[in-house]
C-alpha cells in the first residue's frame, strides 16, 4: 500500500476476526482485510472536523466484547468506531 508510506504508523491492533488495524499520525486508520488482502483508508471524521493541526494522532486501539473498536487519540480522547 504506497499511500501508507507517507504517514507514520503510531499503533497496531489485531482484531478478533483477524483484521489488522493500523493507526497513523494524521487522523487516519487503515484496515487490512485478511480475506481479500485489501487495505482500506478510513479518515477519523470527528478529528478532521476539528481541523486540528496537532494532537490528532492515533495512540492506541482496543476492541471490546461487542467488537466495537475504540481509538485513543493524542489530545482528543477516545473515539468509538463501529463497523
């Protein structure tokens, strides 16, 4: 995935279903789907709407028992991402 090379990877999370989630420094997460091998760029809209120049990097990710992905950011707290 050439696009990923332009962003610093700040966190990784392997989900229960084998999906790899990649957090970046620029309000983006990348989803790697193991069945297809596809990479999908997902902008974190709440952070983009803040138009924040700093503090928008993904610090950590966690999937709860309901398979909701929680994304921790540098300055703006947690974001719930439901697929």
